[in-house]
C-alpha cells in the first residue's frame, strides 16, 4: 500500500480541512462566544444614523441595494450608504475590546432580521466586523 492513497486517508484530510475552515469562519463571523457590551458601537453614541431611524428601519435595504448598484456598475466605492460604513458604525465590542460581528446572534443586523423573518445574506461575502483603523 505504500504510495497509495486510500479513501479513508482522503476522508481524514477533508474532515481536517473542513474543521479548520469552520473554525476560521466562526472566528471571522464573531460567533466565538464573547458577548458584546452595550454602548460600545459608534452608533450608540450618535443621535441619528445617515437618516432618521424610522426611515432606516423601513428603507435600509433600498439604500444598500442602490449602493451595490453604483459600486458594481459605476465603480464608485466612497459614499454615505456603504455596507462597510454600516458595519463600522453598528458593530459592538466585547469586554476585551474586540469587535463582535453585526450578524452574530442577537447583534444589530441579525436581531432585527430574525424578528421580521428576513434572510440576511449580505455577510456570506461581506465583512461582519470593521476592517479599517
């Protein structure tokens, strides 16, 4: 059997890779378990968002969709309604000062989306934590 790869060997390698990937994704998406501390998001210290709260609750998806269109079709990345801007402002931090993902259970995005039964698929591609300084 020397030099031969068996199915059990392949299975062991694949399971090891998937376990590592799962751990990396869990950490990247903030589901590692550290709870967020109330009042630690930039938004918590502001009186208003980019628009009044009632408007944002009803129309934020349209703003994000519009931003997506001008970014993808026109290449414009620096605007008021970027998803990165939302994450930067609304992500809270744990007791150690580490950002908690906005889509972690009970956090800003996931909390409302769960309440209204809406899917939250933005973060299958986009960062869930602030990436800037």
